[in-house]
């Protein structure tokens, strides 16, 4: 090779290497995981922020024992996973890399607990396409052990800023995985400096109490997974023995329900006294409803400013009455505290008429609030969030729906699937066809009135929270209990349902066609069939 040509080739190689290095550095800079930080004493997950209208990141799925002895599946070797911070209009790419152990791959009954090491990804609350290609919020395509999948989201320019979260969504394994595989998502305001400083509070609960421990042990062993459910617990070939033995291995706090805050049990939050902060609270629990209150209601001045990512027209006092959060639901508070108090959830008899006497409402302390002396007390009133984008959140109360359906929850006798006994759960369209086309105004009524199984008889007393993918919905009417969780006119994506009773909702199927989902957001119930799968048609026909 001639010297000049050699020098040209070498120079080109150097340039190519630099370009590749810069691309790699750009990716790593966005994707790198920094250690957990503390904000006013409260553990905060590492942030992964979009830059220049884009975020490219990777979520590696693995497993390991947590601080409480649960062998939890988790993202990036931590619970919770990193907090994603994006903006309306961003392009977001998330690669899920499944590093969990192998399974036997054998076919299992659909509405059963199965495939404990197979996963998928759901951006809870995002208005994003549910389509498989290009893959955005596609929860039906699965990521098997040893595989990876890329999710490419394109947020609308008028997507609502707010608090969201991500979690796995493979039917049959979401309840087992979501204990540790979860993370917060913030869709940032246009000018966040106008509002109080953020503090993320991702509340997660154990899901090993009662029959769940036995069921998860069964699912793991029967599917050929060698991952134990509890640290040190042996995994043998006999699923029945493994499931029975697990109950004896559960020790405090695993022998009762409990909630953590960003992975810690009852931490101490030390906000500056008198300073406004924005509490972004996520009920990331897989089972229990939260009924939040402060031990001293006068310790903090706090207003609810958003629910499920959507700003309220008027802020309302946060703790004048219990603040109800279904599993999956979120609340944004503007709060300033001047005295110590404990944030707790309490199961009050007064709420049984609405939530149902048999519902799992967490009863216990969550975190301690101990304000610290501050040089920056703020005597001003809390600011107001901007109104939600009108294109997506124009009121539907006066609209005539294009399609109407009633969706009835079903809770039947025990059924045996793959050799294990499960409750027969369902969510069935009993009036109308449940069909949806792009552009439709759809009116659905989730109803939970009496048990479908006449052998049990009597009114149903267990709440089944309702979650809709792809689009938020507006509350139109409800049988009773207005104001406990929501009011007519509010926009939500996850709610409790009056038990026994019903709620009427409307949504506009905006922008996106493809396969979508409505389901009970108690993960184990959804895993076992309490879901309504539907296709949003193109509207072309």
C-alpha cells in the first residue's frame, strides 16, 4: 500500500473509532447508573434523563436477595430501578435484557401462574402506542430468559406531564416479578423550576403473604426455574413439597404485609421545615390498597394537585380525609411540614361501605416525617399546576358515546390448572361487545355487584382495582362513594371500584390502534384471568 493511501486509511480508521467512541460514550452517559442518593434523608433512585429530546437506556433484569430475604427479580440489581425523567415529545428507547435463569419452556395453562423468568415491560399511564411494530407499549410480546427486546416510545408533544411508573406485564408472572421490578417515571413540566422540588416516593409491598407464597413457589418449581422465592430456600423437583415448605420459611416481616419506600422499611424523611416540596407518590404494591393519613393532620399543609399524572382543576386538601390509592395509582402532593408526623395507611371501618369489608387495605406505618430547621421557610401559597392538554383531556361528560359496554368482574370457585388450585378470576363483557375504534368515545361500566358463583352467594366484599392501558378515562358516574377515591369529571388510569357497586367511565381512543388491555390491578388476579383484552381498530372500516 502506498504511504499516502495508508495514511488516508489510518486517518479514516481513527475517525471511525472516534465516532464509535463518541456514540458509545453518549449511550453510556445517558445509561450509566449512579449510586442511590438521599434527598432529605429519603433514598432516591438514580435518575436517567432524556437529552435533546431523546433517552436511550437499558434495563437489565436479574435476581438476588433483598434486605428482607426475598429473592426478588429486579432491574439493574436494585429495587426500585432507576427513575426515568423525560419530556412531552421525547423519543424514548428502552432495551430490556433478561438475565434471569432458564425455564423448561413447556406449555402451561393460560390463566395460571407460570413463566416466572419471562417478562415484558409496561409504561403505566403513558399515552403510547400498544402496537407490536413498531414496539412501544406492547405488553403481549414476551422477553424470554437470555433474550432482549427494544421498546421505542414516541410521546406526543401534548402528553400530560406527571408521575408514572414502569413494571413487568407478562401474564402469569407479573405478580411474582413486580415486587422488585419497578421504577418511577417523571414526564417533566415545561418549566419545572416554577414548582417545588421533587421527592419520589415509590411504595412497594411484599406479595408473599397468605396463599401467594405457596402459588409462587409452585409456579417457579413447576416451570423449571431454579430461583428460590426466599433466600436460602431449597428448590427441589417436587413443586407440592416446595410450596408447602415455603410457609414455614417466612419470618418477620415476610409473614405479614408491609410497604417499603424506595426499597427501605419505614425510613425517616427530613424535609426543611416550612418549605414546599412535591411528593410524587406511587402505589407500586401488587395487592394492597392504600388509605393514607398523617398521625398529626396539622403537621403538614398538603394539597393534592394531580392524580395518575393529570393535574386537578382545583387542588384539594390531602389529609382532611383518607387519601385512597389503588395499586398502580399515583398522587402528586404539594406539601410543607412544620412538625413531626408519621405517614401511615389505616384500614378504617368507615371506608368498608365503598372499598368492601374484605378488601386488602394496608394497615401500618410507612414513613416518619421529621422536619429539620430551615433558613428558607416559604410563606407563599402553593403554586398551581398547568391544566392538562386539552386535546387529550377535553371533557367527555356531555359527549354521546359511540360504543357502550358493561364489564363484569368474576370470582368463581377454585379451579385446578397445571396441577395447582387457583381462584377462577375473570373480567367479562356482559353487555355490548367491548370493541373500540380509533377516534371512538367509549363508555364502559366496570361492575362488581354480586358473586357470579351462586354456591358462595351474598354480596361481593373484595375490591378489584380497574386499570386501562393506552388512554386515560374520565369518571362519569358511580353507584356510591363519590370523593373517596375520585369525583365525577376526574381523569384517571387506575381506580378502585365501589364494592359492591359500579363506576361508569368514558375515554376517547385517541391516536393509536393495536392490542390493548383493561384489567384488575391486583397482579395475581390479572395473572389468573381478570382482564379484558381488546383491539383498537383503525376506524377505516
